[in-house]
């Protein structure tokens, strides 16, 4: 599996490490080959928007149609579905 396509904007993932381990989040922006910006958003899943190492994420088959850098207010209704 190509890691670049697995970790594109809008991909829903499960965090595997840290305080949010086991929770769902969505990739909002790709920073480089190792890091992405993820958001829960916090009001929905409890995951705050932050930089995350790709090795600490498990990508799921689901993907949201969002733009790069989408706000938590734009993501929240999509994640509730």
C-alpha cells in the first residue's frame, strides 16, 4: 500500500498511540512524509487538532470530502454521520 495515498486529506484514521489511542480522527493536512495534521474534532470524538506521526495512525477505508485545512466546524457534522 502506498503510504502517501493512504494518508490523504479527508482520510479517517484510528490513533494507535498516545492519550487518544483507539479514537477516530480525520486528516486535515499533510505536512511532510512523516507528519499530518489530524482533528477529531474534539467536540465529536475527543481528539484535539494536532500534528501526528503517520506511524501512530491506522487508516480506515472511509474518507470525507473536505478541503485541505478544513475547520472543526466543517468537519464535525460529517464525522457525526
